[in-house]
C-alpha cells in the first residue's frame, strides 16, 4: 500500500495474520511480505516489523527463519534509525 500507516498496521499485526493463514503456499508469500516490511522505506514500519520479529519467527519453519529472517535482522542491526535498532534489540533474543 502507498500509505505507510497501512503498512505500519500490517507490520504490527503480522503475527495474527500468519496465525490466521497457517501453513502452505500462502506462508511463502507472507515471508516475502514480512521481509518487505522489515526493509520498508519508512522507519516506523521497520520499527513495527522489528518489534515482533521473534513472535513471527516462531510461526515459520526453522529453515525459513535461518535463510530469510536472520539475514534481514542482521541488516536491521545496522539501521540508521535508533528506534528501529531499539525495537530489534528488544526482540533479538527471542529470535535466537
């Protein structure tokens, strides 16, 4: 969506979205969507996505987490925005 507030809302509720969809083909599409939210141009969206990275990671298979979410989290660790790094730092142990 063009509106950052819509993307921010989706990023904040992404865990619920993944739980509603469950497993299967839709899960791979949600992986790409979540990666897009973690790499969004708006810091608020990245912050919301990083704030629940551990909860979202629990819902994905381990291989998906290791191959996609961990590298994205590594990118966020060097984000220019302090709030994004802080949101990630609050959840990074859950990802481990």
